[in-house]
C-alpha cells in the first residue's frame, strides 16, 4: 500500500469553493483502480492550507492509472485552479513499528 | 480528533538508526493521554525523508500534554539529533466529504 501526500495551498478567499469542488472530485478518485481511501484535512495553523492523503494499492495506480486517465482531466479541471503554488506530491510506504 | 503532521529529514546515513530509535520512541508517545494512533511512513522519492502522522483527541493533548511532559524529554533525546533541518509540525482537522 502506498500513501500519496500533497500539501495544498488554496488561493485567498476560495476555501469554501475548493471544499465544495473537492467533494465532487472525491467521487472521481474513489472510482479509480487501485484506490483504497482518501481524506482531506484542513490546517489549524494556516486556514488556506490542506493536506490530501490518498492510499493506493501500488505507486503506478496513482502515477499511471490515475494521472494518465480521462477522469484525471476532470479532477484537474475541478481542482487545479485553486492551488497557488501548485502542490508537490510525494509517495510514502509504511514503516513497520511492531518488529 | 486532530492529525499532527511532521515531514522528517534524516541526516545522511542514519535512517536505519533513526527507525530503530523511532520504534523505541513509539512506546513513549503511545502511552500519552489523548493519543489515538500514529504511523511513520518513508518517502519513495527521497530515501532520507519520512512523514510522521499522529492522531490526538485534542490539539492540547499534543501541544501541552505531550510537549510539556517528562516523557517528551525522552522522546527528544531519542529522536531530535537525527533531524536536519528540524521539522515543522502542523495540525489538521478532517474535512467531512460526505455531506
């Protein structure tokens, strides 16, 4: 399982619209192959900042399967105009702590 | 519920020792009042980068209850010398997406 992490900086005054668009966009990502779950969290220290966490079965489910899909074009159209700057996206793997 | 997020940059060559120390430190944080769960994830794009995600019942459980405790001194002694630069820590709240 892979964790996609993106810290999102939303243009001033647009957080309410962003959240509404994100609800719509959630339906897109949730339907993709390899998608497991996602959550959007809003930052307490900075009211125009969010973090998006998406769990995928594999890295390629995100980087190829989603990003090269037609639904990604709809995702982009819904969300990308809210971001300034455009977010860096990174991927993580769980470190086992019980050993 | 509050999500604490810290992106951790580990000094070159010390990731194995860091992970071992983190396992020990996990026992400290897991025993604190208001602690719910935590995970450490390692970055696929940068092998000296991690993200720490900790769920707390309230913001103060982390910022006051943990950080002003004696166990936090042990946590610091175990972990802080691995970081360069010292991490920024931010807190997030879940955005409800089902409405």
